[in-house]
């Protein structure tokens, strides 16, 4: 988020092809040996074979059960009724919550990896608490967030219920309830009610606009575009696309998934307008999107 602060101007273009990032080992990326080209509309930044290799040593895939690090179990809040459970290495602190765009969160317990995993599974089976939400659901919820005290109360209720469950892992130390809220960190008050969605990059596509704020991987940008008049409320055209006024900052604000930039070589924009398609955002939580990664 420090790289894209509010008020920063973006003017970049996608060069060449979008290539697989390869495999991460020992805190560095190893180049994809296949030189695989990726779909510009997918949030995945690895080809299938590199992703399979990554999951051969992964907490998410349960192939790293011997990890000796302590893990924390957390409850994350994304909007009314959108509460999930997850685990993350204690040494990472709240980083994982920030990456996911959690509006608020609370720690539930800390202990060995497998104990944390059992607690996560317990909440899923006993209370039907999910371990993920779709990107569309998270985005839709941000447009109708209740006051901070209401968010904290919903988290507190689930925290109390979870701690009272039978079968709590003995080696998992409980953590007293304390709500952390990301309203100020994410600049949630800078997100307008009407928001479009920026499509995937293609070779030569350009994005020009002003950053309003960032929430996890989502970056909200007031676009400069070429097309019709800039309106979100009534400006949906054929195929659900939105137009933005040529050469000026229009009223269209679009959210861009920064993960869609992974694998591209980005250079300076040659024009002065956004040429990536902008579509109307899903109005219903969970509509039109696949699931995100675990945790």
C-alpha cells in the first residue's frame, strides 16, 4: 500500500506477454522453466505446473505438516455476515489479514500448526464458518459497511461462540478478544458507492488515473479514459462496460486487482487515457467470481 498511496497518479502500459512467475523458494522466485504465457484475466500468476510444484511444500495444501513455527488462528470480518476463519504464521503478524483486505479481525488462538488447523476445521464443521470468500463478495460488502462498533460486536459474538466449542485443541492457547479495525489503514471512507471493475490487461493496454485507496490486492482508481461520458449509475453500455470521458478525470471509479499485473512487464503509458475495459461491479455478494486462495 505504501507504493500506491492515495493521490498517486498511475500511467502504465502492459508490454509483451504475461509470463508465469515461476516458483518461490528460499524467499526468492525461480524463473518458470517452461516460459508459460498466462491469461491476462486470471489472478493466478503461475502456470499449472509451477503451481503444482509450489503446493508440494505448502501449508495451504497440507503438505507442510512438519512446519515448527507457531501459528495463529484468526477471525476475519469483511462485512455483515461475512466472517471467516483462517490461520497464519505468528511471525507474520497481521500481514495476511491486510493482504486479504479484512475490514476487521480478532485472534482466536495460537499454537502448533496442526492444532491451529484442527481449530479451523472445528469452526467450519460445528459453526459453518467458511475459510474463504469470493473477491466479488468482499467488494460488494465494502459498499455497505456498518459502524465500527457493530463490526466488533459481530466478531466478539463469534469469538465467544468459538471458544465455547467442545473439542478445542489442548495445545492451542486461547487469545482474549480484541478487535483490530482497518478503516483508517485502507481508507475505506474514500471508496464511493458506485464502483466499476477494471478488466484484465492485454498486450499494449494502458491504465491512467488517480489512486483513491487500496484494500488488500484491490486498488481503487479514478480513471482517465477514452469513450463516452463518465457515469457509473447509468453509463453501463453493451456487455456491461462503462465509458469514461476522454482525456480528463471522469466520475468513473474502478477497482483494479493488482494481482492481474503480476507477470507483465509494465512500461510508461504512451497515451493519456485508460484503454482497459471497465465493467459494472457485481451487485450481489459472491456473484460472478471464483474462490480466492486459502487463508
